[in-house]
């Protein structure tokens, strides 16, 4: 527990002082919103219908940017070995990194969401608690498998380029259900219908969180 | 590594595959009755379904071999996992090609985003990603460990993909063997083409596995020499 917290705190502190990945994530997320606005003709009343899909594409793209930086600093400075010397199961490195990545992604999502409310003229005050829940579970699922795959891709020849290629097919269940849940909240609110996508996302998060925790030590370079 | 490749077993398997393929072609194209509404077009079904089942078998094998590698750390398991993934992608590509050929005249569209179609496509993408990932890791030990981890993730992802989209409207005919909807006169053709595809799977697996083992051995010898 102490080790997870230490790694989490270290990543947060570095990010707070450099703001490397958050800046990039925010900017890219907003750019995606703007691009979609052109792609779908702005000002149509169907923007609310399109919003769930657009939001999650923006979240996934900016989240991938963030995940790519998860192990980049250690890799560039040759500190990965040091990190692996943690006096505990190496799975704690995974958990610390995953929590930090989730916090960055959630921060980025909050800002991107505010931009989307303004740009797409959404009225969402009442729905915000439900949306926050969906964003939270969706993000945890995304980073649960994303952190493992980021650790894999940072040690390949292709580096950053490889991550989206291997991440998006795997994380598809999260994206499908997150879009579905967001759509239910924004366009046809029904808390009973919301339960199914939330359950699938939670199962995904638990299954892949546990699996990644177990196999994490196998994918790192010794 | 002293076994001789290809062995006599491979010759027997090859002959069995060729014979059963010929039998399957005869059964599916000639012996099976013509379907009432779809006509001869329906005959693609025998190969489509057999390829799908065989592809799934290959992916299940990849999962088992990936698990075995992580436990045993023996390179042979990695060779088996790679062979199974490659062959699985090949069979699934056959499914994804024969499907639209059938669907265009029957459904009037090449493709529709129904659960069965979507999950087959995602499955194909997952294992294509697996093969892609392998290309970019040079160290054989690390490549084996990483792809074993990814193979396990990919296989466990499959049911989740299915559950994520199962409430979508499904156009795809439901599995006829489960529902008993397939006419008894059509069953022999399906069974024989299924058997032929399984022989093909085992034959290809063995050959691909041998090839990979030889590559491994060559790499090892080169390292010793250099």
C-alpha cells in the first residue's frame, strides 16, 4: 500500500511540476472536439445525440497520449530499473502508475467535458453526477489495460506509435459501453438501463486490472 | 530439437487433409441438397461455419499456449502460440471474406454491424494486433513473455466484446446446430467440411511450429557462432 502511494505521489508531483502530459492531453482533446464539430456540421440539434461518441473518442485519444507518457520519463532517464527495485511485488508499480494515469485522464476529461458543454450547447447540470460515475468507471477500465500495454509498447521499436494499435481493439468493450451509458444519460435517461453497461465496464476493469497486476512483472525488461 | 521435420506423421496428416478436403468439396458442392430460397449460394455456409469454428479453436490454443509459456518459460510454447495465432487469423479472414460474399445477395449489404459480425471482426483485429506487436520486439525471451501476456488479454477480451454488443439487433442466422434448424440431409456436408478444416488446422499448426522451431534453432546457432 505504501509503495503504491509512493509511486502515485511521485508521478503526480512530476506532472505538477512539468505539466508535460496534461497540457498535451487537454489540447489534443479540445482539438478533437473542434475537428468533430466540422465533420458533423456545427449547430445541428443532433449534437446532443452525437456528443457521447465524440466525447469518448476525445477521451480515448487524449488518454492514449497520457498513457504513452506513463513510462516514458523512466525509459528516457534509465530509471525503470530503479523503479523495479521496489521492495515489494512488482504489481505495485502497475497499480501506482495506473492510479496516476487515471487521475490525469480524469482531469483531462473534466476540462474536455466543460469545453464540449460550451461548444455543443449542452444543458447537463442534472446529469453531472451520473456522467461523473460513467467517466470514472470508463477511465479506470481504460487505464487498467492501458497501463499494461503502455509498459509493453514503451519497450518496443515503435514506442508511442504501437500503443493505440494494440490498445484500441482490446479496450473496445469499455468504449462501447461508455458511449452507450453516456448516451442513456444524455438522451434517454433510465437508471435501470444504465446498470447493464456499468456492470460490463466494472467487470472489464476488475478482470483486466487483476490480470495486469499478475502479468505485469513478465512484460517488463529485467 | 533432433526430431526430423517433416516427419511421417506430417505426411499422413497432409494426405488426410487433402482427402477430407476433396470429400468436403464433393459433399458441399454436389451431394448436399440445394437450399430452397437461397439456392446454391447457401453452399458457402459449410466452409464459412467450419472456418469460424476452426479459427476459434486456434485462438483457444493460443490462449492455452500463452498461459503455458508464462508458467513454464519454455520457448516451444511461444512457438505454438505464434503458430496458432497466425493460423487463427487466416481462418477468421476466410470467415470475414465468405460472409460478405453470402450476405450481399441475401441481406443486400456486404456488411452490417450486428453482434456476431462485429465480434468476429474485433477478434480478427485483436490477433492481428498480437502479430503486429511481435514484430517490434527483438529479444526472443521478451517477445515471448509480452506476447503471452497479450494473448491472454486478447482471449479474455472476446467474451467481453460479445457481452458489450449483444443487445444490438442481430441479423446473423442463429447457430443452426444449436437450434436444430439445419436439415438432416445437409448435416453430413457440414460435419465433413468441419473435419477437413480441423485436419488442415493440425497440419498447418505442425508445419508452422516446425518452421518456427527451426528459426529459433538457427538464431541460437548464429548467436553461438557470432
